[in-house]
C-alpha cells in the first residue's frame, strides 16, 4: 500500500463507497488516497496542529469503515459527505477543547483564503493542476471580504451567526444576510463542479 | 415557521452557522420530508464540500494511513477470532473478510495484532520445525509453531463465530416463530370478531323483519280496539241519556209525590179532545211541574204538544210528544213563572213550540 500522501482531490471515484460498504479494504485504501489530503487540510485548518488533525482523521476514517452504510448518495456526493463529517467532528473537538479552557487559535487573519487571495497557490496545488482548487480559490477571492469572513468563521471555527455578530459587533441580520449571499454566490459559481 | 423561512436558513445550516434552536427546527422540517429543502441543501452541501479546496494543501503524516489500516485490521481480526462483542456491522463480516484475514501478516507492519498471534507456545508441530533442513522448503513456514498457533486460533475463531452465528439464527428463528404465532392469534381473534359482528348484524336485521311488523299490527289492532270502544262508549252515553230521559220523569214524579209542598191539579179535555184528560203535579217552591196526560189526539205531522202555565198570560213550560198508547209525560224542571200560576193548559203547536198558544187547546185546568 502506497503510504505517500496525495494532493487534494476535488472528487472521489463514485464506486469507492459502495465497495467500502461491501467490506472492500482495497477500496478503503483508495478512498483514503483520494480524500485524505483535502480532509487533513480541513482538519488542520480547524484544529491548528498536525497531531490533532491526524488523530481526528484516523477517527473519521474508522467511522467511515464502521458506519459505511450510513452514506446516502441521494443526499450528496461522497466527498461532500466526508467533508461534512470531518468538519463536524473537528468542530466538536474544537468546542471540547474550548470547554476545557485550552486556548484556541484564530487563524482567520492568516487564513489560507487570504493566501489564495494573494494569488500564490501552494506548490502542491500547482503540481496537482486541479481545476477545482483554482475555481474554488477564485470564487472565494471574488467574494466580498465581509461575506467570506462570515462564512469562514462559521465553517472553520464553528461560530453561529449570533456568535459571529457578537464577535464582529455587527447586527444579527447583517451577518445572516452576508452568509446567505456569500453561499448563494459560491453555489452558483461552483455548481459545474458537481453537475 | 414557514417553509420559506426554513429555505432561507439552509445556507446557514450547511455552513454550520445556525443557532441550536434554529438547527433543530430545520432538522425537524427536513425529517418531515420536505423535498425542496433537501434538494437545496444538497447544493449547499456540495458547496461547503468544496470549500476546503480553498485551503493550502497540508499533507497528512506519512504514517497515518498505516495507523488507520492497522486500526481497521485490529477491528476486523478480533471478530474473526470469535470475539464476543456483538457489534453487528463489524462483528459479522461476510466471508471475504474472514477468509482474507490470515493473509495480511505479510503486508501489515510489525507490532500489528495479527503478528502477535503466533507467539503462543508451540505444540506438536514444533519438533518438525526444529528438524527442518537449513534450507527449508517454501511451505516449511506452515509447520512452525507460530503457524500452528495461528491455525488453531483461526479454527477456534471460526468455530466460535459459527456457534455465535448459529445461536443468532436460532434466536431469530424463535423470535420469528413467536411473531408468527402472535400474528396468527391476532388473525384468529380478528376473524372471530368479524364473525360475531356479522351475526349481530344478521340478528338485528331479523329482529327488525320479525318484530317490527308484529308491533305495527299490534298497534293497528289497539287503535281499532280503541276506536271501537270509543264508538261503544258514545252509544252507551247516548243510551244513558235516553234512559235518563225515560227514567227521570218517573223518578222525579215519585219524588214530587213524596213532597209536602206539591199540589195536584186535574186537567180536563176540551171540545177538541173530549176523551183526553190529565193531571199536573206542581212544586211551586222548586219551580217544577210534572204533567201526565192520556187519550190525547194523535199529533199531526210537524206538530208537538206544548204545556203552558198561565198567570196573567200564558208562559211556555216546554214541548213534548206522545208516548205509546197516546199517553204523555212531561217534566218542566224550571218553570219560567215560579209564582202566581193559576192555570195549566196544553195546546197543539208547530215543532219547536211558540211563545204564545196558536193551536187548539186540548187540556186545561185551574189551581
């Protein structure tokens, strides 16, 4: 089994999850290869350190193996399902850490989106030649700063719109509108990726 | 909350920005099966599923995949070795997983659970391993104590798994039989109730068919009886009136005869009725008079006799007809002239009588 990490993948082989569901460990290995970099990047972005991100990813993949039948193709693509699950587990750990009084870093000011906004994609991304990454990066940079920031605070830090409003000292309705408008724009621009 | 409000919250839900109460309300709405919301949520989730592509790539540690596969194997192997854990998803794998399990030791890193299994003490295969030549054949590893122990563990595992599977099948069979028995019992009870209901309905129909006409006949008969009795009663009342009319004059005549205040007056026939005669019992105190006449001339058609009391002028005391044998009885119960009566007379008058005598006088007499 090739242990070398792979670049982030924009999608998954649609046959992999059904094969994993049948207990195919080979398919499980391919699933890891095609998704782990993106999921690890996500976990690292949320949790802020590699060890925690690695622990989280191990739990996520084991959960995929155990609860492999819970995936419903009618509800979305396999990658969207994996991202949702990874983000959810990571946010849970983040909140648990906050509840225990551990400090939580706020990487929003030096967020990857800002780096992408500088037009300097990472070497790995460039080598991957991934059109999806370019499309997503471009869509994020074209969002108004306030909309993008609100979405990132919610998605990567697990803040609700009322918490974001309090954090940014903005009216509640304004934050909701920003998130809704930003998500609608992203949905429109990124729709070709799943259709 | 209206559907439109839920729809507005879908984007925030997908990105994890809803407050707990809003999230619960939306999830309830989704659970209720709103297909429009599910469709919109799918797009938003695809959108958030792409968001990490905007992050700088951070490769996972090189050993992470091995750790994950080791953990997966650690979960798979105990179940094939007959672990008692009852996790249905993992502990009842299909045949493929069970059969492939012995092979991984070649590929799995040192320290893996599958490597530790052969480390148990060697049994009878150990001497054969020691006696092997320096250059053992390719299959010689199959005779090592480790292989023997692993084989024994595998056999035990398969046996235990078969036992568990058999127990589970037996349990499920028993449960299914219980369910089928309960279902059959319920079916029988339902059939019995249905039959009883049908019988009750039939009884009701028969009761209506049998009893209602009889009741209607009885009512009709009773109505006829009542009508007949009403007619009989009317007849009896009429007869009673007749009897009263017949009996009263006699009774009252007797009563008047017993009274000390009654005076008797004899009436004589006039020239128009020479053979006729009569008498009057007169009770001045009560204003009553009783007339008895005989040999009265036959009344012409449309004529009646009329009794007169005479004070200064004639006053009618009632009309009457002849009884059989040309005898007449007439009781005047309430004489208009209660005092000063000096004479009584009987004349022939048209039916209904007259205020003053107009016809022939048949009888007359003075007090």
